[in-house]
C-alpha cells in the first residue's frame, strides 16, 4: 500500500516563486518603473546600437506578521496544520518504519519520512499527511537542506489511482462508518480531485499553481467548505513551476514568480491546509501559527558554496555583474539592496504561459482572483492579495548556485546556460542524483537528447516548458561569463 506519492498536498505551499537567475544585460530605468520608452537622442547616429528598453514595475513592500522562529520550525515539521489523512497505523503498516529521522523529531513522527507529519484529526484519530517539507526541502550532495526547493519530485503519476487502493484498505479495516474513515475522507476527496488534473510531463516539474486552482475550485471562498463538484470548470493546461528557495523570501515583496502573492504572506502559507481542511475554524487556528513559520523562513540563510572559489576571478565577475545584472537582481555584500522588480514578458522573453494564465480575462481567472481577494483569505485585517500585472519577478540571487534547475519552470539545467541562450538544449535529461553537480557550469550535469525518451526528459517544446528568453548574457564573452559564474558562487 504505497501512499508516499500523496505528496501532492504541500505543492500548494511551494508556490513561492523565483525566476531563477534572471540576470539582465542592461539597466532598467528605476526612476521610470512603468517602462516608458524614452525619446531618441536627436544627436545619435541612426545606425548606432541602442540599449534595449527594459520594462519593469516596482512591487511595493507590505508589513508582515512575524513571530518566533524556533516555535515556527517546530510547527513546520511537527505541527498539526493538516486535519485529514491516512490513519497512522495504516500508513506505518503500508510503508514500514522509517528510522532515518532526518529532522530529529520525536514520538509518532520519529519513524515516518521527513516529508510527512502525524497529527490528530478533529475527532481524535491519529492520521498522517504530507507536510511542507514535501516541496520545500531537497537534497544537495546527499544532505537534506530545509528551505531548498524539492528539485526531484515526481508528479507525472495520477495519485487518484493509488488513493483508491488506500481507500479500500481503510474501508476494509475500519468500515466507512468509523472514526478512522471520517478522519481519512477529506484527504481522499482532495486526492481524487487533484490526482487526474495536476500531472506534469517531466519529473522535477511542480504543478503547484494548478493544484491551487483545483482546490480553490472545490471550496467556497468565504466558508472554505468543500464541494465534491467544482464551482468552476478548469482548462486543460497544467503549467509547471520550479520550487523556489525559502531563504529568498525575506527580500521579496511578492511571493510568486508572476508577482501574484502580495500583502500578508502568512495567509498564503495556509493554502497548504486546503487539501485536508475540514472546517474554517481549523484555518483560523493555523492562521495564528503562521507568523512563527514566517519568522523561521526569514531566519534561513543561503548556503555557502562548498568548494574552492578563485577570488581574483570572482572580483572580475563582480564587475561584470555590476554592469549587466545589478539593476534587476540587486547588489550583495555589505551594502546589499534588492529592487523587487516585475519584468515584463516583452523584456524577459521567458515562457509566458504561467504569467498569461492570470493576466488575461477568463472564467477560471476571474474566479481564482476573486476567490483569494474577496473571500476568507483576502478580507480580514491581514489580507492576502493576488495581483496580476503580467511578467516575472527578477529574483534575489542569494545561494543561486544551489538552486538548479533555473527559470520559473526549471527548464535550464545550469547557470552557464542561463547566461548563454544559444546553447540551451531542446531536450535534456539528468540523473536526479543530488551529488551529480557540475562545478564549472553551476547546476546539474545533463545529457542532450534528440527527442523525449521518457518522463525524465525535459521537453522544452511543450506549453509552459519553454526555455527561451533571458538572452542578456549572450552579449558576454566567454571570459566574462566564466568570471561571472565564479562571482555567483560567492552569493
């Protein structure tokens, strides 16, 4: 009875988006954040190369609720923010005891995987559900790193097929009139809803955006009550995202790649409970805990590059960075500064599908934005705001060396290819071995394929999976690019 794959639940929490290493090759006009085109200089010769026009919007800051980081960590890895799940005894019997205890947890949690948590349902039954570590922790060189996005999650399988087997087991063991079935039932309904509608085309791609839409379509925006029939019909598109690093959030004014998640970040975290939520009171209880979780996330620092760095070469790279990247991605070191810019699709040129999903009129778009902005999530004294302006956030680059693959959809395996668009492969694959890292190109070792072979091949021809755009690094010489990569190791 394999139920590990029900990891889908916390993909909702991994919507925190960062458009990996969008280092620009020109300077946006920070005094003109709407990107108005300046009048040409009448003294310029007609054939003189012109600087490209960089269209950006500055995202304003919002006050956040911040609590106790230590308390937040404990709640994150062991807290009861999930209210429905597989009965604990069924989970352990089906999966066996896991004695790795990577998070050093106690009690029931000590013998289950790090990306699951044991909790008590509202009727007292002990259950197991996926936790935020399912998406917001990952392995690098075989070590678990909390806050690193899970770069190897497999969402290519319809989880509804497996939940049917689990449902049969719970029904046979306890009966459908039992407390155990009641504690399991909402989890079952949630997986049946998202299972067939959120599958990706490649391992490592995350369907968090789609999962959010599916779960919101099944819940009343005010009461959060579940409906077996969706309130709105969804389209067929499952647009992938790459899970961002949590340590970037402290600098950001919008959580997501497309700049949607603004104002109260804590409210967005509660989205991780939507799959299993059985009553609005539980959401209100979790809401009181989220400032502690945010404090913990803010406390996470980017990991230091573990190998040797050529200091002289990095110094040269810092000059390249200052000339070509700093205005969009900010400066680092003693006087660091991050501008929080939303870069237009016209300027960035990366795959537009994720951004376009919310910037154009549609029934699901109207429903989704209204659901978050005008329902329970967006109408109290600490509202969450989803605002769609089009484009992608140029992220902070702290620890960027550790966050491969790159771009908002994980379509580029290395930073070298981020800086050289002409060499990006149409089809590529990797081993998903967390130690299979390329220290020269900064990212995963990869193999260029001639076509899609299996679910491990990244196919950039699919909608939402494109690897075009962000061509700013193409103007760099090989020497400049090498120096810039060395500098990026220091961030």
